[in-house]
């Protein structure tokens, strides 16, 4: 992708020195929400260190998240077995959420924490009769209209979880069945609390796309989808020992990575997204360049 000259200085400034995240770390994971990065550094000793960075504006949202609760204080200190972080940045600052799953008897406990004054405080808590829930950590959750939308395996079936933070309720939505096609579905949000009102808005034949790009289609029969972009702009497809970036509107498929024997497989994909072409505010006299 061609880059305008004014972007070069910003890209250099956006570089992150991973050595500053802890010399004792042995593994690093990266998650992204609209330009915000959550860097999780796993240490040989002690809990992981989670750092929030905003590469385009290094002086903003640079913070280290405090350790998260490991048990539910509202449900007899039941231990959490699944967790996910959700970040949301805006003019009002940074909002950090922590979604945690636990089990109490025959119920699944879902606690949502929000970071307030450097302390994780309970925002909402749900006790659900659904069991066997395992979060899909390879896909980012969405927050909107007082609800959290996240994908999970429920009893081995891939489903959409809708968590209502206001009514403290949880509902499951069945996902549409798919073939050797890319189908873009819209799930309408209404008062039915997660009723299966899916609408098909686009269908793309993978065989046709592969033929247009002279790529064998047989490797896409067992393809995995990673990191679908917001507003259905793009997806990453893992197929035939390679990772492809597919631009949905332009129907352009591009190989971006070859999976080697050392890699074994693609665990997750965390694309860094920004407005393009970039629009940078004018520098104010006397301000720090990093701001």
C-alpha cells in the first residue's frame, strides 16, 4: 500500500520497543480495537502485564492495567475459567472492560468489570442456565447500546452471545450455516432479546475469487476465518498453509503470510486499523511532538 510522505514520521513514532514490556517475558499477545493496542506480556514469574498503547499518539492512553480478579466476589468466590478484555477509546478518554466467566453449581457466571480509578469494579453480573461456554478469543468483542456481543463455543457449537448490561441477562443466537462461500449476515438488534433475525446482505463465491486470482480453491474447503473487520470491510482467511487478506467490497484476495513448519498454525490475527488516508491534526505551537 503506498504511503504519503507525511505518514513516514508518524510510522516511525508509532514504533513500540517491546523490550520495555518486561525483560522476564516469554510470550507476547496483541489485540486491537480501532487503533488501540492491548499488549499482554506473559512472565516466567508473576501475573501477566497488560499495557494499553495508542501507537499514532504515544502520549495518549498509555497505561498498565492492574491485575484482574481471579474469582467472583458476588458468587461465593467461584473461580473464573475464561476471560476477555474490551477497550473503547473516545473523546471522554479510555474505557476498559473485563469479561470473566465462572461456574457455580449448574449455572455459568458472567461478570463484567470496568476500570475505575485503577480498580476493577463490577459493572454487571449475570447468572445463566447455559453451560459449557468457551469464549472465542481469536475474535474481538463489540460493545454498543448497553450490550456486549461476543462469539463463543456453547456445547461445542459456535454461537453469538448477547450480554445485556442493563437488564443483566444473557442470550444465545444461532449463527447461519455456511458453505464454500463468504456470506455477510446482519443481525438486527431489536426488543426480542437475541431472537434469530439474521439478514443476508452479501454472498461471495470463494471458487470464483480463487479463479480470478489464480489460486487453487481446494485448500479453502477447510479454511479458517480470522479477525473480520468492522463494517464487513475485510477478513483474514487461513487456508492451504497461508494467510490471505480479502477485501470484501473490492473482492481482492492477497496472500500476506506463509505459515512455516516453525509456526505450526495461526493462533490469532490482530490487524492494526486506522483511518485511511490518515488525517493528522495541526501541531500547536509549544506542544510535545509525541502528543
